[in-house]
């Protein structure tokens, strides 16, 4: 049987996430289990921005996508910021 953490998230699932998501879902994107994801969040060591909401945590999806180097307009990688000249 496969665990949720082992399944991860597809590119389409990541891009369909709302503005913020829960720590468990964001942890799946990094291949982390629930316990490890929450431990990193509590320690302030989660690999992307987290908002403390009352007693819970929310992960900022834009930062999650940035860390994973995903962007909808670039076909899967962060767009190159180097200006291009017209030919």
C-alpha cells in the first residue's frame, strides 16, 4: 500500500492549489510525511513561507511553487529573468 507522502503531487495538482494550503499537502509536494512536515513548521525550518493562523499553519502556495521552481507560464521551470533583445 502506498502512503500519501510517497505519492507526492503532480505538477497539475500543485498549480491547482489555492493561495494557501495546509502543511500536510505542502509536505507531500516535498515528499515529506505529515509528522516531519509539521515538525519542520514548528521549528521554523519548513522550506517555504508559512503563516501561523491561530494554532495552525498555512503554507503560501506562491512560495511553495517558487521553491519547487514551478510556474504556469514557463512550462515547469521559473522563467529566466534575463531580458531578451528583439531580432
